[in-house]
C-alpha cells in the first residue's frame, strides 16, 4: 500500500508540469550511452511516448558518432577529428548518412512504434528541412553548419499526431552535392529555435554541468555559463553543449537542459518533477 501511495504522489507532482508544457514542442537531443544500452533505449522510448501521450510534442534529434566510427573501422575507412569534430570526407559522408539515416533513425522509429505511438523518421535532407554550408571545407570537409531550417515538414508530422525523429544530415543548394554531416547538438539547437520549442534537452554521459569540485550545478544563466567557460570550469566536450544551449536560448527557447542519459527515465525526472536531475540553463 505504501508503495502505491508513493506512486500516486509522484503522479500528482507531475500534474502542474503536464499542464504547463502540454501542447508545447520539446526538442530532445538523443545520444551517448542512452543510445547504446538496450535497457536505456527502451526507457528512452517509454519516456518519449509518455510525454507524447500527456499532450507534449517531443521532437527527437539523434546523434550516432560511435556507430559511425565503428562502421568506418569495420570498412577500413580512416577517420579523424579536429577540435572534437569529425573531418568528413566524401566517403565518410556516405557512410555517416547510411548509419544515421538508414540504421539509427529507423531503430528509434521502430522503438517508439513498438511502445504504442506513431513516429516518422527523416533526415535534414527530406523536404529541404535543413540546408547547410561548409563549416570549413579545407579542414573539415563535408562537416557543415546549418544556414536554414524549414519547419513545414516537421510541423506536418506533428500535426499528423506523430513524433518526428531527425537524423542530423543537411542538404545543399548545389546540384549533386552529397550533403553535410552536422553536429547533433548544434542541429538540435537550430531546430529548437526554428520550431519555436519551449525546451531543448541534451542527453549526455555526465550528470550535467559540474563545478570545480565536480558537484552538479542545477541552475545557470547565460552570463554565469559564459563566466564558467572563461575561468575553465566548463571545458572540453561540455563547451559545445553549453554553446548549443546558449544559442537556443538566445533564439527564443525558454529553457535548455543538460541531463545524464545514463540515469533511468532522466527525461521524465527533469521535465515532470520539481527537483530535476541535471543542469537547467535559462536567460
């Protein structure tokens, strides 16, 4: 009986958040361990389906860097990184698109479908959703930066009652161009702004933004985040994530969250509880 009462209390705590975020678009960047652990995959799908069932409009943007690296190794194709970003040759681009659009994207769609909701997978090339230009072709090849987002195709998916699942591959205005490999964090940020999302959440393999004593910082402003970058508290792989958060906030998104995708049901804990589990950044 006591366990049942605790379940009811948890459900009651979620009611204000369900009311507040009902009918709102929420962009979730899905990557890291949450994308490679079979149990975490199932829990992620359950979280997304629940958010959808209570009236929110989740938009999933997924990465797949480890899977791309593994496939390149299997095929004997050399790959390397500069400042944490993959150098994308034409051959790497072809394989990255195959892995992201043809394998990972469809696996996520299938997971969501199997948990009782309709999902539709696209890449940024579909319907001209994402258009990009080279980040720095001499140094990064077909790694791109998004110049244009056309929300129509994703809005149509949402209006049809489905969950969009987006692979971070962008098209080009140049005829015959193979397209661009896009950093999934930056893609999520750009998409959140263009779709006028209420929130953007980034699933990572850390608890969130940590202070110098490695304690979680639960809330931050843009100014405080910039100061932590400047003094070296925020460094390494966390820098592009907080930069993506800041870009989204400056583009009109209300809140950006960095959460630990290794924690069971971390999405629900962050969105539907008062304490949350990660770092929330706002203006």
